[in-house]
C-alpha cells in the first residue's frame, strides 16, 4: 500500500513538472513571437485597422512595432513583414521556410487549394515543377511566344483603329488581347474577339474584379463561417468561379476525346499525358481536379494581372501626356512606324522601359503579395513563428521605399533611369514577388507589357475625355489588389 502511495505521488510530481514545462514553453514561445497591437475577442484587430486602406494601417503599425509584427484579422493571426530587408530575408534568404501558401478564407473557398497557385507541400512542388517545364516547352520566355504576342498586338491595334476615335473604356480590349496569349498556351488556340463563349468568360472576370473590391469580400476573409450564410457580392463571386471551373472542365473533356499522346498541342494535353504516365500511382498529384484547378490558376493569373497593369498604364499616360510623347519619340527613333515592336528593341529604349517598370512599381497591384505561410516552426529575427502561420510580405513597403525611390507616391520614370539616361535596375522591383513562390509567368508578363504598350503608342495618341490635370490615378483598393478607376479614352491615329 505504501509503495502504491509513493508511486502515485511520483506520477503526480512528473505530471505536474510536465504541465509546468509545457506552460513555460508555451509562454516563452509566446513572448518570442512578433509583437503587435492588443487583440479583441472574435474581431481581433479589425476595429484598429482601416479596411479601405489596409496598406496605410500596416505602415502605421510598422512604425510602432517594427518590421516584423503580428495582427489578427478576426480569429486569423498574420505575421506582417514590412520593408525591403525583412522581405528579402524571408522570401529569398529563408525561401524554403516561407514557401508555403497562406490561403485567405475566400481564396481557399474559390480555388480549393488544389492548383499550382494555392496548393502546398508535395502537391505544390510537383505541380510547379511540371508547370514551369511545360510552359517553357510551349514557348514561355522564347521567341515563339514573342511572335504570338506580336501577332495579338496587331489584332489589338486593328481593333482599336476600327473604333474611329470614339471614346471607349479599353478594359475589354486589353483583357481580350492578354487573355488570348495564355489561352494559346493552355488551351492551344486564341479566341476570336466576337466568340460568345470567350466574351462570357471575360465578362465573368471583369465582374469578379468588382466583386473582389466589395466590403463583403473583405469581411469573408475575417468571418468566413458567418459570411457563408449571408447574401451579398461574395456569393456571386463564388458562383462565377464555379462557372469558370465548368468552362475549363468542358475544354478538358474535349481534349480527352481528341488527344494524340505523341503530339501534345498545349498545357492541357501535356498534363493529360502526365496523368496517363502516373495512372498506376494511387498517390499521384496529377488528377483531373489538379488539372482543372491549375489550368484555371494559369488562366486567371495570366489574364488579370497584365491586363489591369496595361489599363492602369494607359490611364497614367493620359495624366502625363509629356511622358507619352517622349515615349513616342523613342519608339519612332528605334522602331519607326512600319514594323512591330520586339523585345530586342527594349535595350535601346531606356525611357520606355523605365515607364513600363514605373507603372508596375507605382500601381502596386498586389500590396500584400499573395499571402505566404511558414512550412515549419521557425526562428526569424529572434522571433518564434509557428508552422502554418500566415505571412503578409508587404510589397508596398518595397515598391514604395522612399530611400530607393524618392517621392515614392509620385509617378516618376526617373526612378528607373541613371543620370546619363540609361536604364537603372533595382533589387527593390518586386511586383511579381520573389523567392520560391515568384510568379511563374513573370517573363511572359514583362513581354506583354512592353510589346502591347509600345504597339499602342506606336500607332495612337491618347486623348482623355477630361482635362489631363483632373485625371485621378489613385487606385480602387480591393480585398487583395489595387485596380484603376473606370475611364474612357479616344485613340487618335498617328
């Protein structure tokens, strides 16, 4: 009996020590975690943040808590990285640790974490490796894709010419042209601008851009369980993505019926071949679901970002007609009026190149990047960050760094020009993110922005419908992206 009592006491002491150690370890780690404002139950720090201008709120918090701090968006804890040094250290120097995808609830709901953009772990590694290789096989970064962009630029110029100087919103024209480039890679062909299916697809994309900027879409990321039961624009957004998904699935089904394994026509064919190769592997990451999600990821990313950048760029150049004129003089000198722009011209056109870079820097399309997460428990700058913690590497803090870019809130191509007028590269130029999750289509996007923008200015002078001094180039801030305000412009043949 006495032995039993001693054993019981010993076990109780061990359990107590274990509990004390666990409590101490938890408290110790909590103390080491990045600082931040005091959170409130359920809402976190939402009442302390300006949701209509979240970048400005995070900028103010960085002045109080430093370059690494924590905010709670509802129940979701987010570690914010603010400034070039800390963003570079995380995404590049510790790239593997920060290579996870932090999926906001709305993104998780509509993109399912199955595609190359939103997946994690082994699924992401295999899909990204395959995607990069396949995109290169179908011309990404090569002369063949440049020729496709030149051909599409010709169609775009002719379409604009047919408007006969009438004022128009160029959004659809630009979306159609840009979308056709990625469509030729993933679907095997471009769409005619009058194709009804294509027009419906583009309308859905355009509507989604508006829906993403709604208050309800932002609230969904903070309170998804509640918002799932409430009506609003976020529900329409979810419906639209489902329609896009069905469109992709129909194209996949058509490809399955006409597939020639010895002669893949596009990304979908190559993926179907890979699925067949791994047919006996029950753990294969290459399934119809991952094919449809990855195809949709590529379509959305390859259409929206570049077309919005071009649309924003044309608005800015209306605001500053003297910059557009200087670009046109450079275009006339280097290219002339009789041939299409090509990438080889860019090295001899430093001002045009600087304007293209400054457009991307200034508009700051994705202020928080696409959210990341840490792949394991890590120590970062003496702070403990638990596995799967969501990370906001704030690209605004890099692209609008006042030391690298004097007067960063001002549009100034001089940010990318040396004193002698040559082009100046900058390590702070990160519109496509950096590190392991850098945008897979960065090279394609740079080609499109340069060739489309140059082709338009080669052929047309932009005439705004209001006095250029009254043009507002401040963005409409959405849940994740900055988009330009709607406008109309006339294209006057040169």
